[in-house]
C-alpha cells in the first residue's frame, strides 16, 4: 500500500503542478485580451487596495451579510489557504507514517490550530452542502439562487473539500495515536476520542491507515488541481485565486462597491473625446474583446453563488435577465473565443478580419464558430446576450451590492447598451422619444423650459430665481435643484412644493434656477447615450459654475470662496450631480432633501406636532439607498412625526427592491413577466399599511400607478396613500406650536452644511 500510494501521489503532484502552472499563464494571457483601462484607474493607491483585499478576505465583509453562509464559507476559505502545510505533512507521512513537520510538528499551538480549523472546515463545507441542497433548483425552481449554476462542478468542489477535511482530521488523530505522551491531549481537544480509539490498534494498522489517508488527501487535492487546470472557466473553483486580484483592481481603492457614478466611456486605455474622437475609438462593447481586462477578469471570477440573481428585480419578476447568467454567458463565450483571439483574430469596426488565414489555420473550428456569434442577438441570431436581457436591467445595483467577489455588473451592461444605442440605434422605441425630448427641449417630457418654474405660482411665498431675483447663489444657503420630474410631473410637483414650503418655514435661504437648466442626463447615460449625457452635463456644469460665481476664488486654494451647496429631491439628480459631474469639472456639495430635513428637525427649525395616524412602510429608492447609502434620514423624519407606526417591508435598505424605473426603464414599456412596481406594491400591501412613503419622484410615480391599479381591482384599500416623506413632514409641522416654542425655533442657529 505504501509504495502504491507514494507512486500515485508523486505522479499526481508532478502533473498537477505542471498543468496548474500552465493554467495560470493561460488565464493571464486570456485576461489580457481585454482592452487597457485609463492609466491609474485600477492601480492608484496600491496600499489601500491591498488593505481592502485583506479586510474583505479575513473579515469576509461581503459574505457575512448572509449570516450562517458567510461564517461557514469563512472557515472553508481560510482553511483552504492556512492548512496548506498539512499537504507537506501528508507527503512526509507517505514515506514515514509517524513523520511530523520539523520545529512546529510537536508544538501544541500549531496542533490546536490544525485541530480547530480542520474540524471547522469540515463542518463549514457540510453546512454549505446542506444549504445548497435546501435551495437546489429542482425545488424552488426560478426562485433558487443556484438556478442556472453548474451544479455538477459545485458538487465536485464540495466533495473535494469534504474529503480533504476528513483526511486532515483523521491524519491528525493518527498522528496523536502514534506520538501520544502525557499532556499531549490538549492538542487534540476535538479528536481525542478518535485518538484513544486508534491507540487501541497495533502499529502496522496505524501505519497502513496513515498511508491510506495521506494518499487519499494528496490524490484528492491534486486531482482537483488537475481538473481546474484543464478547465480554466470553472469559476466555482478559480474564484479562490482570482477573487484576490479582482478585489485589488476594483473600481474604488477604498473598498467601496462600483455603485453611484458610472464610468466615462473609454477606448484603448483612453477616455473617448466626443468632440475629437480617435479614428480607432471603440464606442461601447460589441465584441467580447472590447471589454476591459478588468471585465474579462470579472467574468472569470464569478463563483456562480447566485446572490445577485436572488436580489435582481428583473429575475424575480419573470424577466430573462439574471446578473449571474449574464456574467456566466460572457465568461463562457470569452473562453470559447479565446483561441481565435490569441491567434491574432479579430475584426475592425467595418467587420473585416484582422488576421491572415495563415494565422488562423490552427484555430479549432469551435473557436472560429464562436467568433462569428454576435455579442448581442436573439436566439435565432445565435447571440450571446439576448436584447431582452440587456434592456431588462434597472441598474438598481442589487447585484453589485451583493456580489462577494466585487463583479461590476452595471458597468458591463451599460457598456453593451452604449454600442447598441450609439452605433446600432437598437433600443426600445419608447426610449427614443425620451432621447429626442432631451436633445430638443432638455427634459424627458419635451415641455417648454418656462414650465419648469410654473410650480412657484402655486405656493404662497416667493421662490427666488437665480438671475432674476438674486444675482448669484452666493446670496443663499442652498440651490434647490428641482429636477425635471419635480418641476414637470404633477405627482412629483407635490413633493417639490412641500419641500420648498418646509425650507421657507425653517428660514433656510434657497433659490432655484430659472428654467435654463437641463436634465442631468441620468436616463440618457444609463440607456447608453453617453454623448448626450456629456452634452447635457457640460451645459449644466457651466451654468452652475456661473451661478455660483466661478471667478470668485480664494487666492490660496484657487477654489470658490463659497461652498457650492445643492439640495435635490430626486435621487437620480442627486447621484448625477454629486458623483458624475466631477467627471465633467463640476465639484459641488450635494445633499438629498431628506438629509436636510432631518438636520432641520434636529436643529429645531422644523417641529412636527400634528399627529399623522396610521401604519406606514417606507420604500428605499435605489439611487438614494443602495447607490449612495442614505438610509437613515427618511426613517428618522418619519419617526419624528407623531402618530405614525413604522413597519419595514421584507426587502429594505441594502436589500431593498427596485420600483422598476431606474436605468431609463421609466421610459420603456414593461412587457415581460410581472411589472416590478406591482411586485413591490404587493410586498407593501402584505403589511396592510395606511401610507406607503418614499423619497424619489420616479418611485412615487411607479408606486402610485401600481396602487391606483390595485384600488381599481379592489386589492388595495381606498384610503391608501403614496407620498414623499416631505409631504408627511409638512402635514405634521403645519399646525403652529405654542408661542414660546415658536420663538425658540426662530432663535435657533442656522443649520450647518450637511456633508
């Protein structure tokens, strides 16, 4: 037995190491097939990036959001890397059954470590196996986060870890039986009963058992290594290694996820200049090699866990988009096409082949066939990604928020949309009307700019307008960026008027633009029309800088003397101005209206006194909550209103469910599956609330439409309201407090800037 175990093990080790080394080279060459990224965008601040990797791995900061799954995975992941010396120990035991590692082999702390972590790794993988079985696709069907994953590969990996864990535990017990001395039992605090059992056996039996389990451990480990080396697209295995560089090269060096701002369009490692584009510039992504190398690395890192899928509003309402399946499709296509690309294959913008027949003569037929597939196309066209998949995305960010290996799904989806819109003009027809209105009128509804200020006639106080009532914004505390919806959509205008009245009551000096402002470009950018976004954005930035007195600079800092403070009621405007306008030279201090209202309540400037009775549930807008982490202010405002009883929907805060309007979906018909807003309202109705509140005009429209439909069908009570939290607060503060309280509020200090 010993000789056979030695021969088999050594052969497997030699083959495994050689193939694994070759696989690492293949993966490096494969990832490099993607385009370069703009200099510094993925490598800036390497120290912080390294700290982020360590923090995310050792702290399992993303995985531990899933409770017991995260804890079990932590032991499996840490055990995989920290117990590597047990392989060395097993190799030594093949030659000498009672061999132990030099120096540390009989060191009690090391033995306790192996005992504990080996045991917990085994328990951890057993836990994960049970969880997979309880959630396997055959039972819940589409609701399973594992639906579409390569189940066979997962079972193989789980079996390998389980066998190796059992071998580590057993070999450690056998080691104790062969080396036991008084006081040594502390090193075997879990396995001591097994050690005692083994000590009853004769030496020959102990040796043969050692040879068997050492050989089994080595064979299992290196069969796994050979398997994954031959299948470099096996994400469930390769994520163990690729997650580290993928996290290191993530968009945000401080560890933040790829939410908030979208990245400007880049080509060949340079940002695209739409005023003077390069001849070879690639607009968006139409071929797999047009993705950046970070994109290719993303696809290869996917572990197929399905957390993104389980949270996706499109998938949960019967649409074809699953972020997981999208990434897997791109990965499989990239790997299948790789031999063709590595041989020099590829096509220019006109569809001409770059490589010669001589270069491609040794490329497998399957790779040549894969190269002919369109990246975006229907099943009939043999496309890799169906257009319905691409246009189902609401860019809510749930996939990015939940991904444990930091895949940047939204960036890749928008890159593919960019090509479809800018080059192919292939996008849902309804969105075309929105784009034309933005181009001609500067707002999605196509209304005249003078209508932007019509709402000011409906309030009984003066709303200052920049350039008309005040010279510039240095005369006020805040610019109130009303936004297109807040100025032009009837339901959203109620929020606008309520917020303006609250600012007036609190004595906050504010002003609005006079109608010359344009849409921030959020929908245009997320639809894929990057040039239109940049045009709108540059015009707005220039206008805002002028309104703030751009030339009034501090000589020492060369920055404006007055802070450029903007408050917005629309999270999409808030996100764009705060996070994306800096890309266009616009540096502003932007807050959401709920943040300012909470601050005014805390300062005593606004005092809710009139009870608003009823049960209320709050819907988190994706671009306020998940994209910008503003969860607390709306809830604290509601808590300050007397009489309200709050109850959270099942999906809330970072796991909140989209209303269906993001990603330019506001302007597209929803023809597949259940309407996302209906799914969200059904969840709200399960609580039997009196009020559904939110803090976004898009959400307000979507939720109101659904609630009205439910009322017509008799599925919602007639007195159910859908309101912005600003409307709630106004209803509560309208009744004046006693004179003493009024005087106290009037004498309170001005609110500090909210950052």
